[in-house]
C-alpha cells in the first residue's frame, strides 16, 4: 500500500489509483461519446442547429479535463475547477450569448457529466468520498 500525504494522510493503493483514473478518463470518454457526440449533437443537427466540426478535439480535451478534475479532487483543491470553467465559458461568451443556446446546453451537460465522472473516479482512487474533511 502506498501512502500519499496531501494535507492529511490518505491511504491509497496503486490499483485503486489506476482504476479511479481509468474510470474518470477512458470510461468517461465512452460515456460522453455516447451521450454527447451520438445523442445530443445528432438531436441538435436534426433540429437544424449546426453540428460541431471534426476539428473541435472534444475527445482528447474531455479526457484531459477529467484527468485534471480527478487530480484536483484527490488533492482536495477544487478551486481549479472554478477557474477552469470560468475560462472556458468566458472564451465563448459572445457566441453563446446569441443564437447558439443549443451548443451552450451541450457544453453544460458535457461539463457536468465530466465533473460527476471525475468525482466518482477520485472516490475510487481515494477509497472515500473526495473533499471530505479529515
């Protein structure tokens, strides 16, 4: 068993860490691919809202984000998530303020699901609920 010290002692073993990150990154990618790419974007396309282009790199970006979110939950520093999401929203504010409400909703759904999956991955890696005060 490995011991990780971050503010307080957390007992984690290598298998739980690997499993937690696997759930967060790769399982999360599969879930979001099905829910966002296959269902949400197809729904918007059928409603006449343009589909996302292939150059958006949502798959690697989502994997990286869930890896970062999981790490942030493990080290108990959720402030990073607030800063990151603020930057993401601010960079597209003008676009979403106009007629592209559908793509904004897909962004919100994807971001919320990524956070939930990353939280679950961190829970598995830690062996207890993240952000618990010890």
